[in-house]
C-alpha cells in the first residue's frame, strides 16, 4: 500500500512539473563534549589531550619499597589514602594515610612516600 501511494505521488508530481528531492535525516546524538559540564568535561578534555589517567585512579605496581627507595605516590593534596595488597592471595586491602613530607611503612614492610603532583 505504501509503495503504491509513493508511485501515485511521483506520477502526480511528474504531470505538474514539480521537482522533488530525497531527504534523509540522521538523528544521531551530538558529540558528548558539547553536553558535558564540570568535572566530566574536564575529564573528557584531559582524555582528548592524551592523559588516560586524569585523576590518578589506576593501580600502581609496588616497587622495591625500601626506606631509601620508597614507592612514590603522586598527590595534589597534603594527604592521600593508599591501599596495599601485601600478599598475592590476600583477600583484603590494607589501607593507610600518607602525609606530605613523611614516609610510611605498611605492615608488610614496604615503604611509601607522597610526592607532589600539579593539580589538573
């Protein structure tokens, strides 16, 4: 039925010298960057600039962690909470607060130190 109505409309248009143009509208959503605001927009801008970890939320692999060579933890603040999984098969995280200027030793013996990182 729809194809028959379409053919009839085309015939009527041809008789009256009416031109027609096929129009196809695409209703896709705009770029998310245009709609984002606040911290979400800041995150999208940093990811577009090539920073895939804008808030330092990825897991750090522990190094040697000696008192002379501690694991360096970046922070834009004076303190940061850090979780240490002391043993490979451990089922909980050992949490501790690191303060700027002080090294801290976890219960497993690894040392951690807070280093300054510029705020984003």
